[in-house]
C-alpha cells in the first residue's frame, strides 16, 4: 500500500487538556468519543482521535509524526531533537504499561 493510500488518523489532545495550542489548530471532534480536540490546521487528514480513545487500541496506531506536522512544528520553533523527544514520549504513552486508578 502506498503512503497516498493510507488513511491518516491524527491523535490529538483535547481542548480541555491543552487550552492553547502551540501551533495553528482547528477544533474537531474525536471520531470515537466526540470529545473536542485540537488538530494541526495545515495537515490533510482523514479523521482524528483524542489521546484517551487512541489509548484503547494502541496496536492499531503508528505514532510516527507525519512530515507535514513536523514541518509545522519546525516553523513554530521546535528543533528536530524536540520533535524526536515528543514523538518518543507519545510512543511510550501508547505502548507503555497501563496504569489503573
């Protein structure tokens, strides 16, 4: 399957957890639960999930930042090292052990 054939689902922070996004964003609804989320305004995508919904089925997701998102982050001051750290953190959240409570 080519990259153009793949469906792009953004994993996003809710507007309640991230009150002011660091980059230009649009508000959308999580396709799983309907929570309002921030989505990169420059990124073409097919749908979005809030982080909580994404955590329910992490095996279905690849937490690799899309090149368009990386470009937006660079335009707004993040270095490649910052982007890598943020990506690794997101990956650990999705793949790490679940805490209850």
